[in-house]
């Protein structure tokens, strides 16, 4: 098991990509803090799955858009598990609207959860990682961090910010043995994009036509191997990288 004995926080771990990463980390031996904001029942369900499979996990609740809540979450995990070795900044929102329809509330929601939350969660765990002389911080970005999408100005801004944040934090934290990297999913089947897929019968086929692998939307489980790599000792000399798992989308 590649993560045996490590303590991992997975924000937004109650569903979608986060839930898949949390389950996989549990199978790899990590003690997993499954975070949610509003989906506390679903987070408890993921914890039960991990425990029933022989792993160790606990559910935690906070609003990562709030700095004090980030600090509280990190402290509660440290109190429960003793430290934090791995942080996966996965919590995120996606509200696709045109620039004319983008309200300040829509902008703030995506920037505060996707980008601000990632930064201040990292800030909250860095002292514990410095104390142990090692750590892994992983931002779940997106192909929207490396390319533009229509009706997604705020989302692309937040994901691009997450990506460049990785480079800045890498320059600051690598000397302490802390790896800061990002994992950029392509089109993934998640609850977040389910309304688009359900309401547009040709959407998946169009995405498949734009992806060299000819797969419109991947299963989120297909990201977990990369997430384990970035959290494990296999990536000890990987700093400031953006690992694309996108079926080749960004190669065009």
C-alpha cells in the first residue's frame, strides 16, 4: 500500500472525484479525513465504505470559502489523527453562465471555493507539514485551467488561479520537503456536470469528437491512480507540476 500510515484530507470528499480519491486513499492505507460542506450524510457514507473495506476514515464539515473554517478543519483533523501528510484541494463549484449573466455572487462563489479555499487550506496545513519535514499538497484543477471554455469565465479564472498557485507555492515550500502539484481532470462524469449531460443529448458525443481518446466523459475512478502517485513517495521529486488526465484533450 503506497500511503500506509499517512493522514490525508480530501476536501469535497463526499461525492464525485473527491469520493473516488478518498476511497482509493483508504485502500492504499491512508487515514482519510472526508470533508464536506453541506453533504454531511454522503460524507459519512464514504467513511463507512472506507471502514467496511478495512480502512480508517472520519467525516469532517466546514466551509472552505471561509478562512477560519479552513483553519478549524485542519486543526480538527490534526486533533483526530495527529498530523496531516496529504491535502487534496478538491472542493469546487461550477456555474456555467455567460459573462452578461455572471453576477457578483456567481463570481465570488467560484473564486472563493475553488481558489481561495485551496490557498487557505494549504496555509492551514503547512505548519504540520513543515514540522514533519514532508507533505503533499494537490490542487484538483481542470482542463479549464489550461484552456478557455465559453460561458465559464469565472470557473476558468478560478482554475487558472489554482494552477499558478501551485507554481508559486512550490517555489516557497519545496525546500521544506513539501510537494505542491496539481491534477487536472478532463471531462469527467460527476454530479456537478450531470445537468449539462442530461439536458443535451449530443453533449457527450461532441466532447468525444474533441478528445483524441474519443471518450466524451471519463469515469472519476480513472483519476485515482494519478492522485495516489502525487500523494506517494513516487512523486518526491515532482514539484510545481500539472498532471493532465484528460484523454489527450489538451494535446490539440
